[in-house]
C-alpha cells in the first residue's frame, strides 16, 4: 500500500496546474497533506530529475517497501516518473505521458512562457541530450504502473503510450484532451491505485 505521492508536472506547467491542485486538495481532505509533494521543476531535465529523486528518497525514508511511494507524472512528468520508478522500484501513474520526450521536445528548443505565470524560460539544445540520458529502456514489473491515456490528446499519440506501457494497468479515456480536462472523473481511480484504499470522490 502506498502512503505518499510525488506529482511531477509537464512541460511549461507548474504545481498550480488543474490536475495538481485537484490532487493536492484530495490528499488534504484525507489528512495526507504531509504525504504530498509537487515541486516546481527546473527546465533542465537533469536538474528536474535530481530534484525529484531527492524528494522521492526523502519520502521513502523509513518505508518498508519502495511501493510506499507513487510518482504521478503528467506529460513530460510521466517521462520523469517512469525513470524514477525504474530506479527506485516505486509505483508510477502516467497521465498522457511523453513516451519519446527527446524526440518531441527537440522541436521546442528556444524561449517559452510558463502556462500559469507567463514567466519566461529557455529550453536549451543540451536539454534534449539530458532527456536521452534518462530514457528508461524498458518497463519492468508492469504491475507497478497505471497509465491514463486520452484518445483525444492533441499533443501526444495515445497509441504510443498504450504500447509503451503494454501489460500495465491502463485506463484509455475516449476523447478528452492532453490536459485531461475531465481528470476529476478519473482521479478516484488514480487515488485508489496510489493509496490502495477507497478514494474520496470529488464533489
């Protein structure tokens, strides 16, 4: 049974994203705010994964089983979550994950603005190499993974997600979009997987 959650947001996103806020509220309602972490990830994938790894290891301190931690990753965060799960042996929930992040983000080199703050940042060419360095070559122990993939994702191909996480628990959402704007409908199932208990259903 998992007891803590680490949420990793996607490219240009933040801890104030819609899904992250829903999850944070649900954890607080359960009295589990202290078991929730959702950092602002640096643009550098190497720095982002180092930060996430540090937080994950702190969350696992004293835990008898690495599955006491579930890393939930959205989009690029799903790419990171897969790497962490393979390194640590923890659980992972992937929300419309970037399967081929080096390929997909090679087109995004340059200056961008954050979705939720309009703050500028630069995605450097070397960041693509950093992504390549943290690509998990295979999924081991697929029972540790839960994929939520939307067929209406306008950014990433849900079929790549389905195939990458073959053998894992999967919820293929018909329609929806890359941001999973109907996430409140699927969050109870995510919480059930992460916490191993009947979830608090959103109002």
